[in-house]
């Protein structure tokens, strides 16, 4: 019987490890296939209720209204020659308009092409324009070209982003564990998690169940690596701790697994529920990120509590070579840095939380400087791209909205009245572009670039002017306006829902009501301080033109959900220790033994999110800074000083209404 039990103790972990190796071999390639099912066209993400969406649906009855405009613009500052004009007019571009000369000078001309597949079509158009007359500048711009350039910018997700994230995680783990083998095991666990998540997301996106875009794809990669590593750090740290107290590796792992499964599950559950709150969004791109991120966290959780324990048991103390934890050896944490930090907080808890709160409030004071009302589409690129350069050329020689007019649909009987009403400030020209089914289409050419803030304001004025006649306004600029407005509504709706969900999770986990409120309050304070510092950095250091309204929302969802993680790791251990030691001593013990692992986890997560900055997209660069800085702030200030100090100052009452910690 004992022999059979002994075999099971070895066979079961081996089967789990082999099973994950087989699953990883099958699912791994799907990480490289996600780009095939990702859609980066913002027009596909608006809700059906948006005015721009309604106009797009009704435009299907107009034969010439299909597709997005790609604008071919040519420029010769010394003046276009007849050869230039003949060359542009002779290019075979299906569905293109005739050559349109600049109304301001003879230095530029354009042709507008309506395309249905922006990425493929723009690539073909650029190939057909590859050999212009000497000295002639030829660029393709407009909404279709911006989508094509955006897809190309996201092309680094499959390779560069994974390479950077993997290298960063490996380096940090080597520094933390000073072992060549353990980082490999943790990284392998992360890779298996990414493969499983990619397989699930690919199948769902391919079936049309969820929406996937380049931003969601990049966040998925980073989130899986960061979360899987965080969970691994917690398990490995507890396993190493138990190996010093338990001679049998299997018993050590059972104890470590049972002690960490609750905080890891609570952490994963908190993040999953937090990101699933994005399903309440009216913007389909936000709504799509919710299940994508949830799947990633779920995969990270599964590998961390199955594959990793299995291989650690099989390797035992050899996992930590050359610094193997010996049975009976002292715990380094008992006299290390975090023991000194714990004593410092315990000696002056009130002074500690007052000072740290004041420091955080300094950051909060700069929140009003955050410019998150939206940016021009051309500003989302951090590198030079043809669509942006082309828009600059277009704006010099044509009304800025040329090629991308605002589209007004009205009853044919109201055509004259709507045409007159549509001539608001910022509209250069209104022309009739077709009639079908009792509807008339009017194209309002904007004086400003179609993706600019000024153009958005013009479309709002245009809507205000024509709504009285029953007309509706769509087109590329209207799509951007509806996206911005929807994002702002989402932010006001989703943030309170996230806070409520996280409070409920913490209340169930900690069996208390006061401590969840305290933890949420500290993390929200940390988030606000992060946004204030981000405003200073974005405006003064990087000179960013602004931020999309969705940036604060995504920053909040990830920072609050992930920031609560570290408080969960800390307070579950404090609660465990407080059962026998009391609240004060339990906090000292909890902070001492979790300080190193939680700090390491925070550094790993901050570093992995920083890897998003390798993609030349403004939104991802801003999110990378917000989450990286915020996680470090949570880890080093909130979890290390503010929460312990408040807990010690409040004492056993922090567990109200639980009876835990009667002795302090």
C-alpha cells in the first residue's frame, strides 16, 4: 500500500507535467495567429445605437458609399508638371475619383479611393504608386491608410513584444532567485498559459463570439506573463519557506499549495471580475477586452496551480540550485530588510500613514492637468508613418477634411433646408452625393483634418444644426466623435461597478467589511496619485498631445484590480497569522514574510507592462507607464507602508464585524 501511494505521489505530478507539455506544443502556435483574427478598424467597435453606425447601415443603399476612403495625395513644391498629373491620372486604382487639383495652388493634387479591406487595399495602392516621377512626393492617407498603418504598427506584437517581455521576466527572476533553473520553470509556466489563452481567444474571435484588436492582443500577452509570474512567485516563495520546515518535498508542496491557493484564486478572481466589468461598456472594443483579459488571467491561474506545483515537486530542492533551502535552516526574512520595515511601521504607525497619505495627495493634486478628452487619429502613432505625413500634405493644399467628408443623410424633401443648415462654421463645402430610397446623401467637406479636435467640434455643430430637420451625420469624423463620447460614458458607468465587485470579493475573502473598504480606499488613492504623476510626465516630459478617454478607464481597471492583488497577498497572510498572534503581531509577521515576494511580483508586473512601450502606439505607451508606475507605487508605498500602518493604528477593529484579532 505504501509503495502504491509513493508511486502515485510521483506519477500524478509527472502526468500533469507531460499533459501540459503536450497542450503547450499544440496551443503555442496560436499566439502567432491572433493577428489573423484581430480587427483594428474603429468603425467596427461602435454600438448599434451610435449615430455614425446608423448612418453607415443606411448608406448601404447608396452604391457609391461602400468602404473607407484612402486618399492619394501628390506634392511638388515647385509646382506640379503635366507629367505629374498624367502619371497620377494613369494609375489603375479601382473605384478612384478623377484627379482633383488643389484649389489653393498648383503644387498638389489628390485622388480618393473607396476601399473595403483597408490593409490589403492600401498596400496594393502603395505598390502601384511605387515609381513616381523624380522629385514628386506621393503619399496615401485618409482613414483607410491610418487603419493600414495601425495594423503594421501592431505587427511587432507576435515577436518583439513577446521577446522583450520574456527577457525582462527572465532577468528579474534570475536576480530574485539567483538560480538558473527556477526562472526557466516559471517562464515555461507563463508560456503555457499564453498558449492556452491564445488558443481560446483565437477560436472565440474566429467564430465571431468576441472582438479582438491589436490593443487587446498586446494587453493579453503582457497580462498573462505578468499574472502567471506573480502567482508563481507567491507559490514558489511559500514552497521554499515550507522546505525549511518540512523534510518531505510532497508535504511541503501540499502545505504551500493549500496556503496559497486561496489568495491566488482570490487575486485571479478579482482581476477576472474586474476586467469582465468592461462588458458593461457600450464600446465594442472595450467590451471585447473584458473576456480576452479574463481568459488570459484564467489560463495564468491554471498553469500556476497545476503545472508549476507538479514540476516543483518532481525537482524538489534542486529547483533552487545552487541555493537550495535546507531542512531546518533559518528563514532569511526573519532578520532581513522587510523585518526592519515592519518594525519601523510598528514603532510609528500613525506618523507613517499620515506621511504616506500626504505624499500620495501631492500626486492627486495634478490630476486636473490630465488631458484625456481624445486625440487626433494621426497622433496615436509614435513613429513617422505615411498616413500622418500624407495628412500634413493634404492640409497644406486642400481643406483638411478632403477625402473624408462628414456624411449627412436626410429625407430628399428636406435636401435644400438641410444643405443650408449644414453650412456651419468649420464646413468648407456641402455637396449632394446621391439619392436612394427617399434619402439624400450630402457630403460636408470639413476645413480641418478629419481626425482633429477641431473637426470633431465641427461635426457636433453640424449635428446640432441638422437634427432639427431629421437628418443624421456619419462618416469618419462622426465615428471618432461617437467613440469618444461612448468612452466617456463608459468611464462613468464602469468604475463604480468595478469598485463594488472588488469590495464584494474582498469581503468574502477576508470575512470582514471594514478592511475591504480600507484596502479599496488606499488603492483608489494610489490610482489618483498615479494619474496625477502621469499627467505631469505626459505633458512635461514626453510632450504627448493628450490621451484617449479610454486610457483612464483601462488604467483604473488594471491598477485597481492588480493593486488589490498585492493587498490580497498581504492581508490573507496577516489574517492567517492573526488567528494565533493577534492583529498587531500578525501584521508584523505577514509584512515580514511577504515583503520580498510581493515586491518582486510588483517589479515583474511593472516591467512586463513597460514592455508595451516597444509598440509605437500612443495609447499603449501611456497605459504602460500608468500601470508600471502605479503597480510600483502600490507595491512599495501602499502595501508596504500605508496599509500596514493603518491596520496597526486601527488595531483589531479592522476585522469588523469578524471576531478575529481580539488580542492586539
